């Protein structure tokens, strides 16, 4: 028998008890970042026969006309449900509870994308389609939702093995940056001292690569809450001028390249390549098992990251695919209008 119970206290909520690969988007601090932006966050535990088998948090995003959408990023995170009967029973209870929450929050729909260990949960089959609607491809392109594909690097390899697995041009560019005098500093404290440069470089990068940023306060709030145990910066300089700042977030067994900004100047010095390599080495030094570059394109079916995707893949590694996203539709008319708007935006 399944039970889904809301959690109010931080001490009760720990997705890492389920998996050390739990996404940082299910961490308590990620929910706090959302709350700082005025978004409501609710957290839940899943029990089966009185044993805790999962966690998830729901973020409420406001929409026009006093409507909301609910999103559970890369979750629910569950211990594997081995038999189809147990999977069906969970989906039925999850559907019931999500419907209840959606009505309480005046939501048009509730969206989730199952985390990796739960991808066999009837996905693509009759069971999950009985309760939820698969999200159309054009609706993925949004700063609210997590990418379906990420690029990851196995840090159990030696530095020599990691270098060998890179594209030859990438290895060359790392060496070139070193020879030309690029210095990369690892910063693990006083993060706010670098926020001005970080955001300026993020704006430069967004303008150059044509992507949208979160509101400035979102990044400022993150910098305010960072500490030496959950993050570090790699700062690339040339002759005392900051050319790139990368923010690497630490959670579970994974170091995440969360955000990065770079200058238009001195691009021929290949400082971005060296900044990434120093971040990879630092994550390895701290005994993390995976370096996650974040969202990338999958050839032919998911092409929104462009040159950023190409850059990440040059460092070796492999593609990680998450579950398709599914929606619980709570207000069909509003849901249709929302999707029409998303489809029109995808063609612009």
C-alpha cells in the first residue's frame, strides 16, 4: 500500500537516501531558490507498507489570469518498483495525490519527468498513459523545465584517460590557453564578490548564443546561498582581466556545470576550454564520481542548444537521457490554450 505524505521540515527530506545520483533539482536548497523568486514549493515523501521509498518536491509557477502550473523536476525519485502491479498501484496513488494538490493550487496542469532509476515505471506503456499525457516535443523549450538530455563525464578515469577521450582539438586548445598565460582560479568562498562579473559575462554569453536568462535576482539569490561545501567557481583571467566564470554545483555524487559566462574578448586564447578542464580536475580532486555538463542536443530529435551543445561534447563523455515528460491535465481548455501558445513560440 502506497502513501504520499507532505513534509514540512528539512530534516525529514533527503532524496540522497534513495539515490546518490538524485538530481540537485530535488534538493531542499533548490526549492529555497524557487521560494526566493516568490514561487510556492511543497515537498513529499512516498511510503510503501510504511517504508520510505521516495521523495519529490513540486514547484508552482504562476501563469496569467491567476492560473498556475506545477512542475516536479527530474522526479519522483523512487527505489525501483520491480513488478508491474506495484508500478500500477503507485501511479494510481500518484495520480490521485497530484490531482488533489493541483486543485489546491489552482493549476492548469502538473508536469513531471521521472528520474533515471524509475524509467521502467510503465513508461511509454498503457499504465502511465492511462493516467498522464505525454508532453509534446515543442513544449520542452522553456527555462522552467529541465532538459531531456544531458552530457556527463565519468570521473573515475585518470586525468590522462580523460584528456585522451577528448577531441584532439580540445586537448590542443587547453594546452594553448596554458601556454598563452591564461590563469584559472578555483574559488570556494566569498561568492558574492564575483557576482557582478559573473552576471555581466552571462549577459554577454546569452546575447552571443541567443538564449534566455533567468531574472537577475534568481542568480543573485543562488550566489547568496552558496557555500564551500556545495559549490565552487572557476575564474579564467588574462593579464588580470576576468574572461570567464563558471559555477559548479555539488550534490550527491555529481558536480554540475550549472552556469557559465564568457567574454567576447581574447577568444583566440581558448580560455573557456581551460576553465572547463580545471573544473573537471577540481571535481575529481574532491572525489565526485560524475561531472555533469548540463543540457545538450540529441541529434535529429532535440536541437535547441546549438553551439553550447557542441562545445560540451568535445570534452568526451556520454549522453544521459531522462524520461519523457508527462502532464496531468487538470483544466483541459486552459491546457489547450497553453500548448497553442508554446507551439507558436517554438516556430518563432
